[in-house]
C-alpha cells in the first residue's frame, strides 16, 4: 500500500507538477477550489483522487478532512499573490492574502494533525524568496510568507514526530508569474525563472530524504537559461 499525499492547489502550475512528481510513489489527493479546476490533472493521473475544497471555508475544510485517518504527506502549495505598492493596498487585499496564504494553511494543518501523527507524516510548505526578504510592492505577499515561515518553525517544534519542510523557491515559470510580470509592465521571459518541474523534483527529494534526517529549509534560486 502506497503512502497518501495531499497536494493543495494541484490543478495547474507548480501544484500540478508536484502531483506528477509524487504520482508514481503516492496515492494522491488533488486539492483544488472546484472539481472543474482539477479535471485536467485528474484525467492525466487516473489513480489520483480529486479533493475539491475551498480552503478558506472552515466548515467545508472540516467536513472534507473528517474521514482522513492517516496522511503521510501534506503539501501546502495553494496561494495567492496580489502585488502592488502599500499606498494602493486595501484591507480587503491584506485580509484575502493572509486568509489564503497562512490562515487556511494553519487550519488545514490543525485539522489533519491526527492523521499526520498517525503516519509520522511530513508537512511541506511552498514558501517563497519573499518569505526571506521583502521587496517594494510585495508587502502583503511577503508578510504572509514570513508568517508561513514562522508557522513552519513553530509546527516543527510542537510536533517533533513530524517532519516539516519549508521550500523557498525564487520565481517560477507559471501562470501566476505571468500575471505578476504583466503587472510589472515588462516582457515575460520564461528562461529567467525556475521550471515547475525543478521545484516539484525538489519537493519529492525532500519527502524521500531518509528517515534519520529532517530537511527543514530548502532555498532554490533560478539560473537564467538560454532562450
């Protein structure tokens, strides 16, 4: 029987790449906001199970996790990036960013702690370079990622039977990145960024680290590739 892994935000981009990387060795739960958002990746990975849940709906998350008694791997990949200067920000933007990027992560983890403890499981949090350094225009996103780093550090200390890994990738070639670059009013050059497959492979390597080691923080920076 294969271990079970839940990957949030699995419908596209990095989440889909992580699902593909783990599919040969894990029974997958594909997290996404809706069944429609998971249709393509579920068709590509027929052994995987769609897990459509709105992660900011605490009641829906509680219902969806109620029957999960054992979980070896939880990959927190879902997130939002609402980029812009503080002068133009709104309370709604800050609340939404924090709700998705940290509060939903904390609540999903809390609800799944019994299942993770039963498996001596592994929690992987997809953070960001913005979780180590805040740049102009990235205040709310960086704040949420700094909070995610703090959450991971606290979880690691509180749950010594679990492995907790924070992945800090630089910019990744995804649809989200295209939206960010468009907002920066500059041309999109995919070769500047990490590929989703590279980051997904790093996630799998962290999960496959032998049991006598605890990979806590992994930092990835892109090396520009030829166009």
